[in-house]
């Protein structure tokens, strides 16, 4: 399983998020881009991996045991935490995220806040911002197998991430690839990348951009979801 995840992550790491976003739109999945309000808190930007969904709820409660939360994080996974439900305190911090990193997490994403960013500078981490205050007594984990809605950049206003969906991030942002369409999307996006490489070569060689665009059907092969 780890080898398969690494192979997929390597392939997706070669495909720009902007190109994947265009491919998703051509496939009839336009609302798969996370909101830029979820901003990077570390310098690390690029990642790809399947979602490990750690869902929670605002308010007091015993929550899940530490081991139940941590064992949901598997090698190569992208830890998705939420929904914050308005909690303005940090949903995760240095010790927690360091434990996930040791288990092989490739990134952390939340619609809430994080803290102790200096403890994991090499790990891509996106959130609504920082907070020095932990969320103890105000928010708690409740499940590791539920979909999590996060803020989206499209008209729908949100993207629902299911366990096992793939997230890909780079300097342009983060997109979500539904697990059921993953193989087709990777294959179709790969062909889009080849076509766009040909187009850029022609433009750099002096061809008029309008003529280049007219001479290539970039998305005609993309299968509808």
C-alpha cells in the first residue's frame, strides 16, 4: 500500500495544481479547489496524498482517545481537521503534529487554527491562521471516518473531503481529487500536460497564441465524472 501511495503521490507531484483544476472542471467537477482563506503557515508548499479525516465538534466533551486519533494517520496521508465550527483556538499543535509527522503524514489542513508552527517547518500546513491558545474544552475530535466540509473557492462555497480522497497542493493552492475518479483524472490530466507542453513550445517558438489555442483541443479527451 505504501509503495502504491508513493507512486501516485510522485505522479501527482509532477502535475501542477492549476492544470489539475482545469482537468477537474472539464470532468464536471469544478468545485474541488480549497479556499485561499486556508493559508500556508510554513514555507513547505508541495504535497500529494490521501486524506485522513479527523473530524471534530465545538464544545466540551471527552473526545476520542489520543491513540484513536493518531493511528488514523498513515504514511503519506494528508491530515484534514475540521470543521472548526467557529472555534478560534488552535485545533492542533506541535506535539500532536510531530506525532503525525513521525507516522508519515505528508501535510496538515484545517479550517481552524494551528499553533507551534516552528516545530514542523518542513511539513506543509494550511489553516485559517495561528493561535497560541489550545482548544481544550472548546473543541474535540469525534471521529476518524467521516467526510469533512472545508471552505471552497468555487460557487458552492465548500468542498467535502471524504476519507481516501486525494489532496494536491503547490504554490497556487490545493485541490481535492475524488477517490472514485482518481485513476481517470490522473491519466486525463497527464495528457492535458503533454498537450500544454506542445502548445508552450510553439508559443516560445514564435507562433501566435490564438492560432496555437485554435490548433489544440486540450480537454476533449477528459472523461466526465
